């Protein structure tokens, strides 16, 4: 898989989320003409327990943005208090995939969205309980 393509796709997703998050903070009911609202962006938010996939040692919260071939998602690896210590972007395309760990501004943006959108709303707690 071409790393340049995956980075480009990640950067586009980050750009979308930055725009939607900014709109949401100004007005929770705001919509972008092309992207919709932050509530409409992505397909699902769930928890994937450790051991779900072969050689998967840690559980993570998954913010799935697309599905099929290709699919992409952000993964949030958290401590017991729902504080992310690692966030990755994952691009999967028919038996091939790449996972890139977020750093700096990208990490901070996704951490802010995770904590203030998914945790504060109780969604993270709910999907974790549903996975058990």
C-alpha cells in the first residue's frame, strides 16, 4: 500500500473533521453544504475489545468513516478514564492496510473531539458496555 495515498486520505479526513468541529463549537446545529454536520459524518462509533482480531492485544474505540473497499477509521486507545494515549488513522483496502499514529495538532484535534463529543455525551461509556 502506498503510504503517500494513506497520508493524503488521512489529511483530508482531518481537514473535514476540523471544519465540522469548528462549526459544532459555534453552533451545534450547524451544517456544511458538502459535509453535513458532525453528527452525520462517519458511519459508526463503537468499541472493539482486545482479542477481536488475531494478534490484537488492546481494545480501542473505533470511529469508522467508510466501509467496504477501501474503508477508513480512527482508533482511540484509552486509559480506564477514557483519556486517549494513542490515536491512529487506519486505511484498509482489500487484504491490505496501513495504520498511522497521529501526532501534534492532529492528535490534539481528535483527542478533543473524542473527549468532548463521544465521552461527554456518554456515547463512549455506552458502546463500551455494549461490547462486554
